[in-house]
């Protein structure tokens, strides 16, 4: 058996770094910055972004809003929305992403709220359920995903998907803008 070097990265960590690097390039090319609002990932998305040297050029701030009170206090999420829909919901994710923009100087933001496990799931919202929202100048996009695995796997998949989708959204907006400019 070959010993593993302690600094070798897992495949998911390498993919996350690749998405962060692409996202960094897209944001810097526009002179934009990103704000994150995280619940179930507890700051892992912000950590992945700030693992890149020079990230202060494009990463504006991260909000870790694990409790319902913090979602309200830091991001302005209405308590009636949380009570009506639950913290893990489309409406809360969309309110979080809007709040991240309103309470920062960023031009784009992303938000995640979910159930990483091992407990806390229900038949309607099983462990692994995560709601995502992304805000760009074109508007807000949201979606729900369900990830398999233990707590660490759900959180890692959430980080990777949040960064990947933000990158793809910005790439598609860039393509649409360049296509319209040449039309």
C-alpha cells in the first residue's frame, strides 16, 4: 500500500478548487464580487473561496446563518416566511440570497439552506435536501437538490454544486450578453 501524502486533495476538493478558480476569473473579469449566505454548510463555501490566494479581489463576504434568528438578524429573512415554509425551503433560500446582496457590496450572491444530517430529516424533507439560490444582475434562480451520503458528503456536494451553478450562470449570462452585442 502506498502511503498518502497529507496534503493530497480528494477528488471533490479538486473539483471545488477548479470551480472556485473559474468563478474567480469570471468575477474579476467583470470587477464584481461575491457574497455567500450559508446555513447547512456553516461557512464551507466561503472557506473554499478564500482558500484561493488573492480572493479578496472577488470575494466580498460570507454570512453563516445557521440559526433561524441569524437568518433574520443578518440577512433580513422574514420570520413569517421561516414559520410558514420552514428554514429549508425555496422561499428562505431566495430571501437569504437577496439579503446577502442587500447587506454587502457584492454584485452576485449565493445561498444554501439544507439538512445535512444525520438527523433532522422528515418524509417531506429527508436528510440531504438542500435549497440553493443564486442572485445575479439578471435575477434570482433557485433549485432544490437531494444528496446522498453522510453529513460530510452532503456538505461537500452542496459546496461543489453551489460554486458550479454560480459559475455556469455567470458564463451563460456572459454568452448571452456577447451574443446580444453582436446582433
